[in-house]
C-alpha cells in the first residue's frame, strides 16, 4: 500500500487494487495505481494486474481511505494473544488412541 | 524506542529475513537507495518500450506482431508495478517522472542503442531480457516487501520475453544465409552492451557493498555477469552463432568461462548521455508525456464533474 505524502495537484489520485483470482477465494491486495475515478481505476487495474487471467473480480479503493495499524505499536497491539496458547488445539494433551478429534 | 533500538530492530529483521514493509522504521539511506534503485528500474521498463515499439508496425508476421505488442504492454505494466512500489517509500509519481524527464534519474543504458534490424528484436528478448531476468530473480527475495512482490510478478511474466526472443534468433539462424548473417550481426552488436547491463565491476561499484548487507541486492554485479555469460554461451551453440569475444574460453579450474576485457569507457560514456540514442529516447518520452497532458486534465475534469453531479443528486 502506498502513502501519499505531499499534495500533487496534477496527479490523479492513488488507488489500491484488490483482486479475486477465482470464485470462492478472497480478494487479495495486488498493488496500486493512479486513476481519475473509480471506473478508470477498475479499467486500469484490469490492464495492469490481470493481463494473464489473474482475476475474476476487482475491488478498488482510494488509498487515502485506508487506515492501518501502527507497526511501532505491534508489541502492545498483539500482546493480548501472546499468553493464550490454550486457543490452539495443540495445547491439549490427549491420549494417542483418541481418534477423530 | 530510541533511534538506536529502532536500528537494532531493523538489523534484526534483516538477519532473520523478515521483510521490511512501508510503514516500518528504516534508515534514511536504505530508503534513498531503494527509491533510486526501484525508480531506475521502473524508468528502464518505460524507456525500454521505445526500441521495440520501433518494430511493432514492421514485424514480419501477424503472430510476431501480436507477441511483440504483448511484450511491450508487459513492460508498461512492469514500469507501473515498480513505480507504485517506489511510491510506498514516500516519493510521488510526479516527482519520479520529473526525475526521468529532467535527466536527473538514470535508466538502463542498454536502451540507448538503436534497433537496426528485425533480428534486434530477437537479440533483445534473448540477451537483454535474459540479463534482466538474471538480475531480477534474486530481487524476488529482496528485503523490501513491496519491491519483492513487484519482482515476483515481473519475473513470472518476463520468461516469455526471453523465450520469444530466442525463438526469433533460432528461426533466423535456421533461415537463409542473409537471415543468419542478420542474426549474427545483432548478436555482435548486443553482446557487449548486455554484459555491461550488470553494472560496473564490484571493485568500482560504490553501492554494492551496502546493498548486499541490507539484502537489497543478493548477488554482486560480477557474480551475476559470470552466471549470465556461462549460460548464454551454451545457448549460442544451439543457434550456431559465434560470441563476438576472441578471449572467451572455458576455464576448467574455475568452472566458468573466462572472457575478454569489457570496454568500460564506452559504458560510462553512454551512462553520461553520449550513447547513440540517449537524446532521442528522452525526447520521445517527454513528448509522449507532454502530448498526453490534455488527456490527463480532461479525465480529471470529467471525474470532478461526475462527483459534483452525484453530490447534487444526493442533496436533492
């Protein structure tokens, strides 16, 4: 994902592109591009990111509308999950003869 | 965290091969080096369309024409992937274009050579794209995430570029005497510039050491150059053509080909802007940008108008 730092008047806005590679899968971030509006962003995304049938569906969203977590706060942000290993199935010690579980 | 611990954390990630992502802390020189390398790479893709664009209307068959069009379109795409990767480092697209158009930023010198015959389309695909692939494959593991992801995409697409080039060379080599001569002539003209594509020797490459330490580069210029020569000389045998280097010789002890002295004076001369096509390439590129200005403005005005209209409808 890209961040636009300064104001660049002549530049078309920046868009993030998400592509579903086939029905049944999630849309995944593919990259970004510049376009004047949403329709052009989708058309450009088709030409830039799906020249070899990489997608069956495209999402675009203007980059300025994406909010992200702060990597410098990762430690405290994800800390609550650290000491809860009992959320994983492997935490439980069960006899080997136990099947189908 | 103090600056010191930021730096330690950064180094620790590099050691563990954990990718650096756009919002992560990074040293200023790491950021600058990346912007320079990624944008140079993007500019090369964009300028690289010009020597081949020269032959689209004169391709010898509809098949060759469709293939060449697809290749040139890929190059535009590769330029765009890379520009957007560079933008994640906080530089704007306009600044990047401006650096290219003002001559401040460099692009690969190879594109400052002319494409004189159809065989040049073969030699470029085979040698120039071949050298580019050799450079780019290790970059799929480069330490900066967005650059690495762009390179994965580029490398996947680039393989057809080299294969179609070799196919052109093979067809010409198996053709008439004149066609074979044309292929040899293209090889003669593109061989040395292709070898120079890996950049100056390690001893004279000021950026290499730092770039390797930061895992931006995974191999040095000389390592990649040797690897390219070793595989390409073997491929030349299949074509029945001759590599234009009288000092080329297999070295049993090293397990590599020894090769003749590279004319670095020529390389630096082209880098400095005195190659056969430097002026023409930059002028063509600037003309395309300037003549497209009204299109960019019209699209922006149209988008603005539609936004306004949608706003009015909502208000009503």
